[in-house]
């Protein structure tokens, strides 16, 4: 099955404490159905000091469920659902339902 949300996509958060925030997908966890979005779902982690890194409080992103994010329409810059279309040369590409704009180039 083709992925609706992929790495480097621009998304907007639909639910939760960060509702309305926009960011880029840093990593996708397909088996868990989660995505890691830059600047969203920030937590404070207590980091132990090691030879390579300094200890202390570290702010980092945590994954959120993929159903709580929507892809940003490349044309209108608003949340959209994702559809699929097969091109004449046989390639399957993602299409924004809101504007009909092709997402994959």
C-alpha cells in the first residue's frame, strides 16, 4: 500500500495540544501509524551525560498519530486529503483532493 504521508511533506496538526501547528515530516513509522513532525509534540527529556554529549534537560519531538495530521495542499496551503492517480506512463502519484494538484513530481 502506498503511503499517504511521507518524509519531507508539509503537514498541519488537526488534533491535540499542538492543533493548528505546521511542520515538516522528519520520519515516518509505518508499522505504528505515527509520524515525527518538526516542532510538534515537544517534550523535555532528562538526558544523562555521556562522553559524546552533555547531560541536562533536552527538548525533542515525539511521534504523533498519522490520523492527527493532514497534508498541506501545495496550491492553497490548506489541509487536504490524499488521493492517488495513475499517470499515462504507468506511475502512481499522490493527488491533493482539495485542488486536484499533483503532490509527487
